[in-house]
C-alpha cells in the first residue's frame, strides 16, 4: 500500500475497521498518553500499522484542524554557549515527547534584537515560547503579541514573577562562599557577570550574603561585572587582582567561561591556581574538569532546566497556571581552590 500513493488517516481507519476520527486523535495527539484518544491496545494497533505503512502526518492539515502548529520557539542569547546549547537539547528532547517541534534563535542579549526575534517567532504561529534571555526588569516580555501566547522562562528569571525554571543560583553562590570560608579565605572577590541577568545577580548575592552572615562584608571594589565570556572574566580578574598589595586570595566567577578567563589573568600575573589563588566557577560545563588545573564549579542541572521548561509550557498551553520551579545545584570541588589558607604544600 505504501507504493500506491500517500498513506492517509482514512486508509488506516478502513484497514483497522475504526472511525477516522479515532485514528486522527491517536496519531495527531501526544504519544505520552496525556490526552487519551483510545484504549492502549487500540492506540498501539493504530501506531503499529501507521509505522508499517510509513504514514507521515501533514503539519499544515493538522494545524488547520486543531488550530495548533505543534511548534515552539526557543530564544537564547547565544546557542554557541554550551550552557544554552545544553538547555536547548533538553528542551528539544522534551518537546518531541509531547509531539512538538522546537526551533531556536539567538538574540545576543540585545533588547532591540530580542523584540525583533520575538516578533519573528510569533509570526510563525507557535503554540508557545521558551525564553532563555530574559532581563531582570522584564524588558521585551511586555510585547503585546506575547499577551496571548504562553511562554516560560528558562535559566533566568525576572522581577515580575513570570513562570520560570531556573537553577537555585542564590544557593549556588552560598555553596561557593561556604567552601571559601571553610578554607580560611577572608579576602575574596566576585566576577559578577552582567547586572541585567538574574544568573549573575543571584549567584553574586548568595555569595555576598553568606560572607555577610559570617561578619565579612565585601566592599564594592571586590565585585566586578563582566560579560559572560573568557574575555570579560579575564578583564574583571585583572581589575580585582591588581594592585598586588590589596589582592584577594580567592575569586568566584559566576560562570565557567569567566572563570577560565580569570585563570588566564592569574597565570599572566604569576599566580598559581590552588596555591596562590583559589578560583571557582559556575555551571560545571564538561571542559572545566579537564583543564590543566581542574576547576571547582557549581553544577547546575542544565538539560533538566530545558526539559522542565517544556513540561511547564505544555501545561500553560493547556490552560494551566503552573508554579515556577527552582532546581538544586551542587558544588564540585577540584584542585583550583586548593587547601586551607596557610597550610604547607605537600
């Protein structure tokens, strides 16, 4: 039959002795059974025959019938960043389990481009959006077109309280501070990232808050903002580590790439990681454990953020109002933070 023309829902229904509407609900609905269209046995028979015959749904016809595109858009600052790429992989994986297709676009954290890309995504009549480039003040999320389209934030939150899935960034910052305090570091600095991003703001606040709880306040000169990349981390580290007579003994960079840039600055200043300077990053991207001096870093559940964001978006598309989710990080301690301050080297 596969060679006699396109395989149709009507043809499958006739072979199985079922009504075409039953076949349509099974083949055009989610495969996870969340919207029950037939008994498990009947649904299995329909899908088995459809697979055998090589049935492929017509997205345009499906959209006309359901007024759904089964398409979601994902906005990220840069897909070249491994954090966002990993989050997107998780989102794409979860979308497939719900019968959805995902596509991604870069905004480079530029407000004008964010608005342009949101409009472009909405023009494709998506069922919803996953937004990974939100600014704390909300910014582009006030676009009129978004008012009628479900969306969920991922990785970053806003002060407006939009539904989001994030790592517990404040806790992650506290974990690094606890580690530094346990090693005896009283003079520390933070490479704080961009102030408009909740990731940098919350991680910095958690770190500073834990030091404040210990009776050690960080002066403003010990917090340097930078881009979330190696060049930004390098420049911020040079600012914090010079002059040498007022140099912190430990630095916390709010993402791994900024930490790698800081490691380069330390090298150029003649400082040995884990000996002259303790250094920690955030996200625990795969490469940091393989550096010449493996980097201590906070592990964030990147792919899981993407998966959970899609799950919440599907619920929002269905008319629910799910609560935001905050996922727990953990600290991966490696050689870059060394041992106790003042302890003799082995």
